[in-house]
């Protein structure tokens, strides 16, 4: 299918060509025709599928230059909002359409005065800033005909529910709603049901780039850092994204790699806007080869040139693995996604296999990747810590034992194992 099939305005087709967006992706083929008809949509899809242009194209096709806000696009982070703004400006470069981006870190008073009597046709921003501008009478969103909620589940995770509830009551009841989300949990489902009527659902979560190779590495938790170092010494990525499950792990793994001489950047929620911008600039300049982050910190950010993905563990939400892997293998390029697993993850991996992933199984032995024929079996028990093994060996070495020694041994070993388990839980997040 080509862009001509959608009966778009000629200037949009020309703008897409200028920006080298030659033909629509699967998500665009499914979303655009329905969005042009005015349907309410809930779309779940992996990162890197062309989601942003799936909602921008139908919005632009219906925009009129009349100093009234006609579309509101809400995103959970300033980086994602600015990225959407950048894409929109690229497509509207030769058009008199006013596009504005409202995020924290910019002067509120200036924005209020600038748009008070000259409303942008397209509003992009975070819910809190859009709400504030509306309350300060700098922004009139009541005229909007289309609302987009991008990374909808993340809007909830980051605590924008009250702001969203406030804003939803200000839109016209017949506004078209387009929601894009990685996953849909119960809370999000209730919200969408409350505000979205006659909604069509498009599920593209099982759509994974065919050229991504998935390498599952069997590795007990207490060996994972060592095996990670072995792995990064075996690969030479253009840019490798390393996923961990908690913010504390970002610093921990970042230090591990930096101390090993790897050019490593950290992406987490505590970074200032200036620091984040600086990191992305340096990534583009190839100053870093590794970027350590979490699912939340990296969601929605388009980072070009990712050749490798490493997941230190499976994400808490299993669908997020497909989003991690979808960071590589874009634009018909090949990519590799490594993930460490142990016997706790076997059921989750069986679920992932239903997505028709190209999976190979490996172990790291003597700092080399060694292929295994099958997924590790459930009989592969986790290894004991060194302290636990020393305690066990001392018990068996003592031929003469004092009364109560066996009970003391069991108590001591239980405490050690309990501490080991707590360490693992802390690391897993």
C-alpha cells in the first residue's frame, strides 16, 4: 500500500516524501483509514513501528488554518512531546499551520501571553503543563476535534491521572480519541471505558521485526554481572541499549561497565532536562557505545542506530520485552536482543515463544557464548552463594559433631540463604 491509497492532501504526501517516509508501515495502514473516518481507537504496538505518523497524518489531513486548537496530543515526558513536535514541524515546514509544544522547563508566562490571542492549531505537551495553560487562560482546548494520548500506560505510571481527568471534562463530548499504549492494565482499561465510547481496538503487540535475533542466555542471578562483562567483551555494538528493572540498578550496572573501560551513559528519571539533552547529543556524536536505562525512562524516545539490546532480566510486564527488542532492527535492518534468564523465567519464556520470536539459547562458558540446543530445564537449580557453600562444606567435613550442631548448621544456612534471596529480590527490583 502507498500513501496515495489514503486520499490525503497532496502537500502531506509531498512532505512525507521529502522526509523520506516512502511507504506506510503496518500500524499506519491499520490506523490511518479508521482515524480519517473519525473512529475512536485504542492501539497497542511495539516501539519503532511508525506510531507517531499514524496519528499525525490523519490530524494534518483535517487541520484548518483558523487560529483555533483542533488537535491536542498528550505525552508523558518532555522528551517525547518534543520529539512529536519535531516530527510535526518537519511535515508542516511549508504550511501556515501553527504547532506549539508545552512542557515543563519553559517559561509559563511567555507561553501564556504568546498564544492568548493566537491559538495554535495543534497542541503538543505534557498533561500538567497543558492543564496549567488552560487554567491561566493561555490555551483554549475546548475547540479540539481530536485528542491523542501517547504512551497511555506511562501517563498513568507517572501519575498524570488527576490531570487527565480534569482535561477530559473540558473537551467536547464528541471529540475523537486516539490512545496508544504498550500495555493495557485494569486501571487504564477503566479510564478508557469511562471516556472513550464506540472504540475500536488494534493490537499489534505481537508484531516484531523479523530480522531481530533473540539470544536467551541461561545464567543464575549471582553470576549475572560477570556474564554481562563477558558478553560486552564479545560484542562490538554501534550502540547497545542495556535494560534493567530499577533505577538503582542503572547506577550499579553503569559503574560496572565504566570501570571495565566501556563508554557508558545512564538514562534515568533524576536527570535534569539539560543533562538528558546533552546525553542524546553525545549519543548522536557516537561518544557512547552503551546506554543503561529502564523501560519507563526510555519509553517513547527515538534513539537511532541501536544495533544491540541487552536485558539483564525479563521486564515485570512481559509485553515490554517486545518493546525493548523493537528498539533494534528498524528500517529493515538486522539487530540482536540478548536477555539473561534463569529457572524462574521458564513459564514467561514459553509465553514469549508464542510471539514467533527467532530465539536461540546460549550459556557463557569461559567467557565465550556456547549455544545450547534447548531452553534450560526446571531441574537447573540456582547455585548457592560462596558463603552458603563454605558453610555446607564445613558441616560435611566435620566427622565429630557436638550436640545441637546439626540444628545450628540448619539455622545458619537458612539465614545465609535468606540474605541471598533478599539480595536477589533487591537486584530484580
